């Protein structure tokens, strides 16, 4: 793979992780198709295993807590591109807060994902979220 293509892919995948955090923080569930494949399989401690973008979006909508906001901070992104597929992992800190208040809960997560190149760009096909720790105030 040409170096320019590899760099462009890595930048697009890093951007995808940032947009994933933004989707969660801004609760823009209607934009899920810009992050995930239609046949996404998500594994997480809260959701269990969800198959398909429709079930994923339904879960996100149903898990909203009135008045609670989040701020996801993603770091330590590692990406391994292999043609039209990639594996990526990152750490994420999540701050749960109410408007104008300090966070009442924080969590540390580890994200691992299988991604695929689609005609619309890179998308997450198999994200797995692992809860490493949580702290309640």
C-alpha cells in the first residue's frame, strides 16, 4: 500500500474515533450510519452484544439518562490497516456530568474495533468496549 494512502487511511480512522465520541456526547443517534456499518456487531458491558445499526441506535436512545451528559476523551489510538480492513484500539475516559456541575462519575474504557472501508469511507464493523474501571462521587 502506498504511504500516502496509508497515512490518509490512518487519519480518516482517527477522525472516525473522534466522531464516534462526538456522536455519544451530542446524542446524535441519526448520524450513526456515518460511524458504523449497517451490519455492525457491538459488544459492551452495558449493551451485551447488539447486531445491526437499528438495534444499536435503539439501545443508545433507550439508555439516555434525563439531564445527564458525557464527555468522551479518546487517546492512545493504534491502527493497523490491511487493505480494506483495519484493526484499531484506543483508551477512553468518560466523564458523566449534569449541566454546570463537576462530573459525578468517571470511567476508563478500552476500545477495540474491526473497521472496513466502504464507498462512504471507513466504518466500525465490530467495536468492543471493555470497562476497565469506574469511579462514583
